[in-house]
């Protein structure tokens, strides 16, 4: 257990509404990540953060924004949700393990956009 | 950009038998890490095993081992003495060693493993 929680765990929302997903960690790790998981695509990186207020885009960042005002929290926002953003969203942290950095994942959030 | 390919969408194995899951990747880098993650029905992503590209010795973790062929860019996972709890989706993932603490991963599409009792 790497001390990562995600909220909410499930959410149903309507097209066009804003949605914010929260990732919380308890161990002050510097790097945090947001991925989405879709059938036939595996997990794809949306955005990541390398410190407070320091973020960068991943391969599928369009339609998403992120914020990190505290080390422990990394927020993913869908400004205007679309049906194509129906997915399972995972947060991850980078942890030094056995001499190299590995990623540990939160439990995921299932988002349905109707 | 690196790519990871898992060409088999599904596999099945008899309980107590051995199964091998395939993964290939493409990269121009010489130093990197490869991983297998397990995702059971609970949806939790669980790290199964890690391989450093500079190590010739294949990684092993209990019943899980890899066959790492660097020249062929192949990284397969062998599960010995398969158990019902091994039923899950398995993802192969790549990480550059050049990114230091930034461990962002590139994933394959995953393979669903079922275990027959």
C-alpha cells in the first residue's frame, strides 16, 4: 500500500459538465501521474507533476487540465466532460524502490459521461 | 517514441500449468526498465516484476519470471504453477532510464489471462 487514495471512486456525469478527480498521497512523493485506461488501449498518460505547481502534458492531454497546489494532492479536471472521456482514471506516484524508481497506483476512478 | 506491443488479447491456462505472456517493444535507447503489472478484477494495478535492461540476468519473483531478449526487444512473462488468483489482465510497460525520478510509463494494451480449474 503506497498510501494513494482517489476520490470519488465512481462518478456519473452529464456531457458538458465540469468534473474534478482528486488524487491524494500521504508520503510526500515528488512525482505524480494521471492515466486513463480504455479497452484496447491499455493505460495512457494524461498529465504528470514533478512538484507543487509544476506539471507537464502526457500523450492524451487534450480536454484535461491538472493542478497541484500541495505536495499531497494532484487534481485532474475535465472542464467540459464529453462521452469520449468515459474511462477509468488512475493516479500513480513514483517511488524509489530497490535503487530505481517505480510507479505505484491508486485504486482508480470509474467515470461515466452520459 | 517508445512503443509496447502485446499482440495476444487473451490467453487461458490450466491450473498448476505454466503459461507465457508475450511482449515486444520498440526503442532507440540502450538503458531502460521493463515491467509487468497485474490488474485483477478489483482493478488495482499491482507491480509483478521489473527488469533492468543493463542486466543480462532475467528477473524472477517466486512463480513469476521473465525472458528478456534485448536484441530482439522481447520481454515475456512466465507464470509457473498457475493459480486461480493469477486470473487477471496483465500489462507490459516500458520506462526510460534517462528520466531519473520521473518514472512515467508506456503501456501495452494488456492481455487477459484466465485460469481453468
